[in-house]
C-alpha cells in the first residue's frame, strides 16, 4: 500500500503534542541534518537527472504544504526518481509554523538523500534577525516561557544552523532562497566560493546576500535593497553566473508574487512562492516540478505545466 506524503503532517502533529517528544525528536533532527551537511556540504551538488520538485516559501501555512505533499508518494522518494527541494522560510507569519517545520523535518529524517531543506532568511537568525520573527512567541505560547525558550535555542542550534544554503546541478539549475550574491561576483573560481566566499568557510556577508537578495530588471550589477539586508541583483549578475557556472535556471523564493511565480532576467531567474492567503496578496501559490532527463526542460516551463499552482 502506498501513502501520499500528507501523512508526515500527522506524524508532526503527534511529535509536537508534548514538549518531551519534540525535544527528543529535535536531537534526532539535528543528527540527520548534520549528517546531510557532512555528506553534501552547504552547497549540495546534484549530478543525476530525475524529477525535481521545488517548493517556495510556506511561512507557516500547513494547508499549502499539505496540498503539495498530497501530490507525491513515498515510493517516488524511495526509488530516487524524485527529489524535493524546499527553498526556506518555513516559519514566521503563519498559524502553523511549528507544524510546517516539524513536518519537513520528519520527511527529511526518513528520506535524507531525497529531501533537501534550504535555509531561508527567516531561518538565518544567526546572521540577521528577520522581521517579523514570531516563531519564538509561538513556542512560548505553546510550551510556556521557560520550556518555549529552551525549545527555540534547540531549533537554532540543532536545525537552523544545519540547513543547506543552495543546491547546484551543473548544466541544469541553481536553487537558493533569496538570490545571487554581488560581493563575490567576477572573483569566485567555483560555485562554492561564489556562494560562500573564498575563505572555505561561509562568510556572513555573502550568506546574507544568498538569503536576502532579490532580482531587479536593471543593467546595473547591484542596487541597495529596500529590505534593509541584502542587495538587489541586476542582469549582469545573472549573465555571469549562468555563463560561468553553466546554469540554465536560477530557482529562488523569498518574494511574494501575484500568481505565485514570476520570471526575471529573460526567463533565467524563476521565483516560486508557495504560500497562499493573507497577509500576502497572491491569490495562487506555486511550486515547480521539472524532469531534467527530458531535453529542453528549461524551455517553455509555463506551457509544459512545470509550474503547478496552488489555489486557496
Ligand atoms: Mn524570505
């Protein structure tokens, strides 16, 4: 018998029903994530053609997450025919942040080589605290002050610090939460150096750009961002990155958009936003499914129905 992935929501609800069970699972999640980090690094490199699903910002909407998970089955993940990449921003602003995050961590625990959780700026609290950041309040409301704050510490240390920053598939795609950094432009010798800085360890200023940047239709390389963190990156950045690192499509989240998705820079930067409903104005959310083994998967993404819509 095969079950759709919606069952991970039920697993998560069970885990969070008591502080004791969540605490002990958090240590397990920490082990799974650090194992994934040891095996794949901050920048995950894929080399196999498969079906790849990309899910944009969920921001605490269990309804939207369930709608995506309900379309896939465990046997797809088990056979390695399917890989799922979540682009970050699981928490803050939603009614079910803890449920969303725990669901994804349960899924990652069972399928560590098929499910990849990227860090969003809302999980990047160790570099810049985003606003709003109501996740700690959510934990306090649920588990009371002392237990709730302990839980928050555990989430930061066991989970947020161990999320991947990007996934890269040469001649195919680059996926990250915010956007392409401008500070390492033209200097980096490898995709790792470009996204992390050249020191070998992640440089906070570069990481902030990965988590916070947005594309802008401009022939300038970089402009200041109205967000107060990160930059706006123009076409020359996308030109250089796609050419230098052999990337057809940059896939990112971070920005709500009217239909749940949008293209920038001549179709080479795709924004995916999976959360529907208030406080965002988009009436549909979107996620992406591509099969990189089919030739020209990157052409006419829209017509090929690679972009799946979520309606509220
Ligand atoms: Mn974001």
